[in-house]
C-alpha cells in the first residue's frame, strides 16, 4: 500500500514535470543576467526599467547583480576568470580596453547592422567611444563630467556669490571655502577621496598635461610640482578647518552618507550624473557649477558607463534588444531620468527636457556648460589605472594627515607611479 | 577469447566481467570487503573526501603552481619562477607594512582575548541559577563577530558621529575624532572587536575548569591557600593544555583576519590596518595580480607553520598534562 502511494505520487510529479516543460517550450523563456554598480537611486530606477521590459516582453526575465562601485570589479574579475560573466554588464571607460582586449566581450557590430541596436539619434562620437581598436564592443549609456555641487544658501549666508559658469580661480576656491566656514561652520568636502587621482588629472589637464602618457607606460608628466601644488591647496584647507579632516574619508562614504547630505558641508566634488542621487538624498536645493578654472580647460566629456554583452552569453541578440530599449526607449528613459549621465539619443534628450524635472534640467544645463570647457579627447585609462588610483589615495591620505610634506608626497607618487606603469 | 578482441569491449562490460570473476573466484573475499565496517565507513565519508579533494586539495596545489607564475585572472598564467617571492621582499613596501600590521594585531589581540575569555570563564564557573543564561549571552558575540553585519555596526559605533562619541559627550568628554579614521586608534577598534569575540575560547576554558577536581581546591583551602594562590598553583597549571589549544587556534585565526578590516577600515587609514589577508585580496582581485597573491598565501602558510611548531616545541616547558605525572 505504502509503495503504491509513492509510485502514484512519483507519476503525478512526472506528469507535472512534463507539463511544465511544455509550457516552457511554447513561451521560450529567457533569463538574462545583468549587472551594474551605482547608488540606491540607480538601483531603484534600473529595477523599474527591467520590470517594464519584462511587461512588454513577458518571456524575458532578468537575474540582477548590483551593488556599490567598490567591490564591483573584484566580482567581475572572478566571474571573468570563471567564464561566468553576466549577459549584460555595465562597464566603465577605464575597464573597456582591458575586457575587450582579452576577448571577454561580444562584438556589437552585427546587431547594429541588423538594426537591433540603433545609433541614429546619437552623435558619431558616442558610437566611437564604445570602440576598441576599430571594433565596436560597447554602447554608451550617457555622458558626464566632473562637477562641483554646492549649497547656494550657505554661500549666500557668507555673502559670496558663486557664478554658475564657474568663473572662479583656485585662489577664489580657497578664499570662499574659508569665508563660508567662518560664517556658517560648513566645510568644503575634499575632492574624490576614494579616487583623488581625478583631481590631479583635472589640474594636470588645466596645465595642458595628462595623468598618463599616450601609451599607458608611464605618467604623463615629469614635474612633481603640479601634484605638489594641488596637495598644498587641500592641505591648507584641512589645516584651517575649512575642509574636513581626512579621517572622515578613511571609510568610503556612499553618496547618501556624505557630509553634504548630513548637513555638515556645503561643497561636494562629483561626476555630474551623481547629482541626481545627491540632490535626492540631500533634500535641499543644491546648485552645480564648474570646478575652479586654470589656464586651459580641465574637464572632458566622459562616457559615464557602457553596457556590453559578454562573449559567452547565450542570448546575445536578446541582450542587444534590451540594450537598445534601455538607450533609445523614451518610456524607459523617463524612469531613468538621466541618472547615468546625459542620454546619448537626441530624441530622448528632447523628451526628457519636456518633463522638466528641475534636477535633471540642472545636470543637462551643466553638461552644456561643461562641453564648452572641455578638452576635445577622452584621456586614456591604462590597464594599471586601478593600482595608480590606490597609490594616489595613499599619497593624498599621507599628505593630508600630515605624515609627509606635499613635496615629498608628489615625489613619491611620481616614483612609484612610474614603477607601477612600467610593470617593474 | 583472444587478446586482440579485448580492446573492442566497452569498459562497462569489462567491469561486469571482472565483478563476476571476483564473485566466482573469491566470493567470500568480495563479500567480506563489501560487508566490512570499514567499507561502509569509507562510503559514508566519501562525500567529504571528494569535497576535500576537489575543493581544498586541488585549489591548494594549483595556488602553489600559480605562485610561480604571472597570472592576471583573465589570460592564462605565464611561468616566471621565484620572481613573485623575490619581489615581496625587495620591492614591495606595502607587503612589509602588512606583515607588521598583522603581527602587531595578532600578538596584541590574541593574549588579550585569551585573558578576557579566561576571566569570564572563571566568573561563570561559579554555579548559580542564571549561569547557563549568562553563558549563552556571552557566547553570542563570537557567533556573530566575523559577520558583515557586525562589521558595519562597528563602523557606525566608532565613526566621528557614532555611538562611542555620543556616549563620551554624555559624560562631557567632547570629541569628534573618527576612531576608525585616526591612524593611531584604527587598529585598536579592530582589536576590541577581536577581544569582544571571546565566546568560543571562553566555552572551552569553562569546560576545562569543570574538569579540575574540587578536592584539590578543598585540600588547598584547608592548607590555608588564598584565592590567588589557588588560582596560580592549581587552576592555571591544570588549565595549560586548554590554554595551549586556544592559543594555537586563535593565533591561526588571527593571521587570517579579513572581513573586519575589509569592511570596517578597508585597510586604511595610511595602511595601518592593512592585514595580510586583505592585502592578498587586493593584489589578487583588485590589481589582477593573482600569481603574486598566491605566493603571498604560501608565505603566510609558512609563517603560520613555523609559529605553530614553535608553540608546540615550547609546550614541553609550560604545558602540564596530568597523565604525564612522574
């Protein structure tokens, strides 16, 4: 009797199994794995877009892997080594060359030829940004640039007016920071403390130089004075109290956790697209302006992120369809609201301008401004860039903590930086 | 059957053939093997053995191979001999720094933790109605201690606007230093975290304390020994095997500390909490320098092996086993 029962249950299960299999076959369900990094705002919006796509294409499901920037590349590297990369990967400009060069990414050209991915509303430079050695691997999701977000009320209280067009010099920057600190007790946050090489690169570009040389085999400058100067500016601010002590940055802070959001600072350096998340977290009006100017423009228009398709993906065409939807669909972009940078498609940009989300409008206006103050090319990011960034962070900390002088810090950076890039 | 025709047979057939042969020729032998207790024992631990071989031994051996190569995870490894090992000592200040930091951490946190665990164990060894409850409560931290959640909590406790500073402000010590961000205090926040996880050592101590016969203490008190004399003359000597065990285990654990530094301090400030395991991880997964990371792992193995064997050697002088009484 007991045996009979077991058999009957097994039979029922078997029939169910067959039925399920059949249903599956008729709808051809596909699961696309997709990974990205970002802030909470980005996670929320991206998940909503995935939901929308799933509603329109019920057979496509998504398996998401998302988190903060730190740790993202570690995980991706392991997945790459295990030949287990997600189908669709968000990738940064600095990593594109490395991943494409090692054959980990699928070429996108066939999908563009078939019309699955369309670049027709984007400028040719956008398509070019996703190319490595003449082959197209990546679809740019938006453009951004370095920027300064500040609290206009704090500046007003101190009787300072900051021009929206950023007509301030590095000396103004220092003076304003000190004045506002005296008047309000609010500090000017230190720039990009998890990646302070950004501020160095900005300063170098203002002086007509680059952080890396054109072949990626060494630093692009030989005089340590530039790094010394930029270190001196911020050391001075830290000493006077107008900038927070570096120990505040010993632990990486998320955007939502920044001193600006907590109401302890009035100025924050960021990538322009991060402004959307920052303004949302700060819950008070913020303005965007250009960083202090120098002899030459120091900014560049940066392809903020790309979507790429991994070479081992089983559903490359489905992945391509989704990427096109993500970049060109107006409804999708009305959810995303330029959080990944100013959209590449002119049609999408137009549609978004109609929504007149004040924060989005601010970033759009800023990008127009930045475009007029940028160097024409995107600086190269060599494969060793991540180690240089870590070194830069170390040197900035050492100097701002007062362990070594700016001059010694600059020298040490030059020496060890060149060693790393030359591969020792 | 000629020899030539044999290779054509499928392997399955050969096995069946072989089995039959066994059954016929040495039926009793085969049956004996199948039915013996050892066989069933091996079958039962087979999953573990397979797991051990596939997930432990093979990876360990491959790291040994990889430690002699330049391997960036994405392209295939290239053999470079002892270059990784040489670079560690000649051209990597961060490696030396991480060694120093790790040794400091281990040599401070392990004795502190053991002392603390022993003290709590002594307190809890007095029988009261509530002592089982206390035992459970004091054990909780060591169950959660290595977790990410506790690390995040620690980050909040010791940040510039964290709970510790708020408490200090309450007793009118006004400070807004970031305990984690200050190069002098950062490592101590991690040491406190380690000491806080005294639970498992405490339980082992407690078990050891229970084993000491009460009659020794009775005899000693009749002879007029006070509390301290009883502790240092009876408890401590009889507890040395337990201390020895705890010391070895905690030492090994200490050298492998990773999560705490990875989450709480990220190795900073100024690399003052750059633990060996953390630097190894950075090398391997952030700088794509897996060959070097493997070499570091093997060097750590050697350090732990040497230290452990030193402790074992020294145990002749200070560990007291009752059974060895002359």
